[in-house]
C-alpha cells in the first residue's frame, strides 16, 4: 500500500522546508530530463512541466542530445545541466538487465549533478523492485511511482490493434486489474518532481475500480458502438502470437502479475497526492472514442 506523503514529516528534509508545488526553486532555472518524453506518461509530464515554467529536456533516441538506454555514452550529454530526472525504462523494468541499467544510470545522474530522481515502476514486479533499489542507492532524493496497467494501452499502445480488430486475445482468464489513467500518473510524477513532500515516498497508483478484460471489452463496445470481445487464451498460445508478430516473448510473463491476483486491490494514492479521485476507465473510453482513434 502507499504511504501518505502529504502530511508526514520528510526524513530527508527535517527542517520541513519545501518548494511550492509547480514553481521552480527561487533563483533556479534547473532543467528536468524526462526519459521517454514522447511516451504515454513522459509526453504528459513534459507538457505539464513546460506549462508550469520548468525547462524540460526530452530524453529519447531522437532527442537533442539523443538518449538511448543501450548506449551509456549518451547518458552524460543528456544529463548536462540537469537537476531532476523522470526515469522511465523501455521496454519494461521486468526485462533482464533493466535493474542494472537503471542503477548505473542513477549513479551517473547523481555524479552529473542531478539531485532528484522519480522512477516509474510497476506494481508487484520483483525485477522492477530491484531497479527501485538501485535508484535509491544512488544518493539522490527519490520518489517511486508504481503504476497499474494504463488506460492508454488501449489507444496509444499494445492493445490498439486488437481493439481495432474487435477482438482482444490475452492470457488473463477472468482476472481483474485496477487500470489507471496515464494523466493521473503524470500528475503524480509532476508533483513528485516539484514538491519536496514526496521525497523518499513510494506510491502505488490505481484507478477507482477493478476491471476484468471482459469488463474492458464491454466499456469499449459501449463507447465505440462496435462489438469488441475479449477472448482468453493460454500463455503458450499467446507466446505464439507474440512470436508471429516479432515481439519479445517476455511480454507474456507480465500477464502472470494479473493472473495470481497480487495487484487485485485498489489504493488511494492518487487522491492522497492530488486531492481528487482517479479517472475512471469508462470516462477514458468515452472521451477517447470521440477522437476517432478507434474508428474502422
């Protein structure tokens, strides 16, 4: 469960002083590096920080300077003049080698002068938790944001093509997941980057209700006016689908986090940090359908 960072004293800031949320520190024009700044949460974080007057550098292979997790020589140029970093890892923190890379990058960031690191992590992933420990050990002020599966996976990511095809085929049986909106994640990340009250905290973010993929298909059908169905398959059958599409088979392992029920509970972390309830999947589906992205 999450910890309440709104009212408890900050052990790394015993005087209780803090920056005003959303405002750069007095006399400071420090840059925030947003790794994955063109992605589902990164683009939202970068946009919100820019709107608040914070200089932002997008960390991506097409950025200036470019950033590539697999090319450590790109890390130092991307970190030059950076005070804070939003750390996202592609393809997933559960993948082999991710924890080591995140640990090495975190140490490099602190050595380059970055003082605050905010990590996007996954709920219930042991490998992701190893990456969290590597980041914490860097000596930076840190916040960990563990997120449930995103609403936006259905319009900006992995599940878009199945939605367009009208059939979501996955190895999740009747298990449930507390899907969370990428906008809520981004808002929490911005708070963690700009407000000292969130230093040293771990937040587990969920939406307001548990949904099975049958429920998701029903919400998408209602929003689009089309019949979208969920078809459960075995893990091995899903691995064959991944191989057929040239995708890493390791993606199939992520579904075990749903099947064993470890994440089948809600948290109040979004409300703790932001003072409002998280966005519901039905609202996401209705608003997204209006954009036409699911039209066929």
